[in-house]
């Protein structure tokens, strides 16, 4: 299993606007196409104005298929111009589960559904 960690640094003071757009439009599209939301966070301590969200995938092929479907969705394309101006930078990491954590993550994700 893999977890994709996406980190966006927003313009100072723009987190409420970003979250407003995400809740109204972006979240539904992502949940439609991406299989497992692991978490959605905002930093409290450390680098400020940062939004971090994590998505679980069985493998990298599943990630590629799901993200391609989302990118092709007209609702996603309509959402992006609303939030892109709010984002200063973006970083993405793909994390491979440690062998002893795979089953635990699967159970956590199954319980969240």
C-alpha cells in the first residue's frame, strides 16, 4: 500500500477561502475518484499556511488510474481555477507502507467507510 502526502502552502490568510472552495466543490470530486482519504489537515505548529492531505492506494497503478479519472472530470477542471491562485507552492510525497503497518492501515481505511 501507498499513501500520497500532498502539501500546499497557501497565501497568508487564504486558508478559509481555500477550505470554502474545497468543501463546496473539490472534496466531492476527489471522494468520487480517489479511493481512500487518510486525512486532511492544516498546520498548527511549524510551517504556517500549510494544508496537508493524504490518500491511500493499493498500488501505484491504482493511483495513476484514479488521478487520471479525476483530472478528466469537468467538475475538477472547474474547481481548479478557484484554488490555484491561493496556492504558493505544492509538494507531493509517495510513501510506501512499512510491512508491519499494511494490515493496520487497511483496517483503518475499512473502518472509515
